[in-house]
């Protein structure tokens, strides 16, 4: 079974969200913030095409948007927001609709894309970028062994959860539960 890169992001937010996504049959309408996020991604994709790569600290190179990736050995699939290719390497870029700090979930999501690019293109990826849309801030992220191991660990846990149909414990950060669409299925947190 292929795991989606978005599952890794959700896993670090709350592992149980991933469980419910696969095993709890609920209708998941696109919320207003989700719609806004999708719109922002589209606008940014258009603006990005007009800019140089200097804002990434890179010189000449090519840009590909909304790149579908599938890594057989990782059992991972996803669509990368932007892939920059230069003579010196390949750089995945993720667009985020946040002004705040970058949490582990965003970094591991980028790392998952980096590992997929390595498998699909046969190149080593040492750095990627996270682009915070509201501020235009671009943050380079080193694709470290530590981030790779955390990402692989999340993949292992998600596979175990799916194969054993094992419901993980709830997030210890109960504030996340207040507006969670799955809260009625988490009776033990209420
Ligand atoms: S209600 Fe809380 S524990 Fe349950 S899935 Fe949502 S965030 Fe996780």
C-alpha cells in the first residue's frame, strides 16, 4: 500500500488523524481555510514563474510545479509544489500557508519529498526550501540524517497502524482536539 506524503504531515500533528483518515468513513468537505490555502498555492505558482531563483540563493536552473512523485522503495506518493533543478543539484520546495514557526511536520514532509526526488531522479538532495506564503519568507532546510530517520520512523509507524488496524493514542496536545473533524470518534479525549 502506498502512503501519501500528506499522511506524514498529519502523523506528526496527531497520529490518530491518520488512523481515522483510513478507517473512519466520514465525509470530509473542503473547509474554508483549506480552500484559501489551495487558492494561495495557485496564486503563488503563477507569481513564482516570473521570478528569478536568486531568492533561493541559486543561479540558473529550471522550475517544475505540481510534480507528481512516486517512490517504489519507500511506498510513498505525493505531489511536490515546486522542484528546482540546477547544475549543482535538485531542490524540493513546499509552499505553506503559515506565518508561524516551522514545525517538525513541515520539515519531515519536505524530507519525504527530498527522498522521493532522490529515488525518482537518481540524484542526492541535500537541501530543500519551505516558502511561507503570507510573508514570502523562504527558509532553507538541510535534509539531515536526523530528519530522514524521523521521516522513516513515521513511515514505519503508519504502516504498522494500517496493517494492524491499530488505533494510536491521542495527541497529548488536547487543544488540537477542539476543532478536529474526528473529535466525535475520539471519545477518550472528551
Ligand atoms: S480529536 Fe484529538 S486525538 Fe482525536 S484525531 Fe483529532 S486531534 Fe487526534
